[in-house]
């Protein structure tokens, strides 16, 4: 039986009004995220992939209530995240946590690790100081750090240890969902696989769901059960990770994956080089957002009609006119 859905996005869009130049009073609209639909089940990892600027971080910020959607809803345990108040909001803030690429950029260097890790507990739950200590030690233990580290200060740690501490702080409330935006990008390659394995082990042990944003597609493939491939703010292909990596259907997914794979002498794995640049989300093209760069345009329809996602297999949905 399928695990219960814990979070879903329906028709989610975020548009930013920006000034049209320094001296101008006119504004223009940046369409950062357009009509996203996805859901995530208990214990599952959904990865958002796509080139820089396609809307991944904006999506995670909407999920975390750091920004309000222009349209659409996000439901967590069946309740609209952006309408939560009081006890429901407190519960959401404790159940949903995040780990970013550089969680230390905002940390106070005079705060002890114990207090940094404990913060989500102290803000969202009512516990005695002894209980907080116990939970901090438990979280540090889960990320492979002993309780003695709790008394230390940030500068005493290496990059990999710091990311472990950030993860400890994200799991200290025993959350249901952790949002990971580039969790290993700032780390040395030698440390990355340790952190990735740690995330995977913790998921198996605690049944946490993850929403993962990672440029590194090898990391994505290893951690994610499902992927959503984004281009200019829209999901253009989504579904089961193995099916999409083994058999990408959208020409953009094909190009994205071919560029990430190690070069191979076989024709099949040859890198597909796309023409042109990603268009600006200030003036996205009509029709399919990918059509100006697509090597497989099938006709006028590509420049006139937006291709809605449609099921290609029971596990994969694709938004491309080739498949209509
Ligand atoms: N506050 C904002 N005001 C105006 N435009 C914004 C704002 N935040 C994001 N954008 C724009 O929205 C688009 C999506 O940005 P976002 O940061 O979500 O992309 P991303 O997929 O996370 O990229 P990266 O891989 O580089 O992190 C970009 O064009 C960005 O410039
Ligand atoms: Mg980002």
C-alpha cells in the first residue's frame, strides 16, 4: 500500500513584480514558478531538478512559508500551509524543517552548538532544559557527533561537521519533512558522500520525507524516489526517478541528463548541446517554454500551445507535444 501523502502543492505559482530598470517607475513580472502540482508521501524523497533560475529555491521558500504564493495552495497533512495560525502553525513549524547550502552564514559565532541545534525545539515546543539537552544529544548522536560537541562553538568545526550540525538542528524536532536545498554543494567532494549517506540512513531510520534540490544529478539519483524536472518555472517531466533517468522523454530532460553523465564513446550517451540561453522569466516564450531551444520541435503547436503534463506511463508524466 502507498504511504499517506503528507504534503501537496496544487496550482502553485509565484510571480514577482520588479522595477523595469533603475530609473523606471514601470514594473515587470518575473514568473518564477508557474502552476506546479506535486505531492510527497511519508518517507519519500522528491527532487526538484533543472538549471539555475528555473524556480527550485522559490518553490522551497513557498513550502516553508518564507514567501506567499501568487496563486495556488500547499497542503500539509491536509491543511493549507499559508492559512495556518496558532497551534496548527506551531505544529507545522516543528514538523517541517530545512537544511540549506550554507546554514552558517547567519549563525552567531558566540552561540554554542547546543543552543544552535536546540533552537527549533525551544521555539516550537515546551520542554524542560534537561529534556532539550537530551534531545540535542540524541540529534548529535544521529549525525555521528558525540555529546561533548554540544559545548563547543561554531569555529571549532570543519565544513562537513558543520553540515552535520545543521542536519542535527533540522531533525531535533523529529520532523516529518525536511527540505534540503543544495545540502552538499558547499562541501568538499570527499565529504559529500558521507553526508548523502547520512541523509539516506536517517530517512530509513526515522521515515522522514525529503524535498531535495541538488545540482549534482548523481546525488539526486541516489536519494530521490521521484523527480520533478523544472524549466522556466514549470514542471516539464515528473515521476519515478529510475524511469526518468533510464528513459528521459522530454527533450529538455534528455539534454539535462546527457550533460551530466560521464562522456561515453557510445552514440547513446553523447551529450546533447542545446542552442541559445535559457530565456528570461520576465518574458517567457509563448507555447512550450522550451521550444526556442528544442532540437525536436514538431511544428507550430510548440510555439503556440503550452503542453500540459500528461501520463506517459503510470509512473511518469511529460509535458511535450511530441507525446500527444
Ligand atoms: N525576490 C525575488 N524578486 C525577483 N525575482 C526573483 C526573486 N526571487 C527569485 N527571483 C527570480 O525567480 C527565478 C527563479 O529563481 P530561483 O532562485 O527559484 O531559481 P533556482 O532554480 O533556485 O536557481 P539556482 O539553481 O541558481 O539556485 C529567477 O529568475 C530569479 O531571478
Ligand atoms: Mg536555488
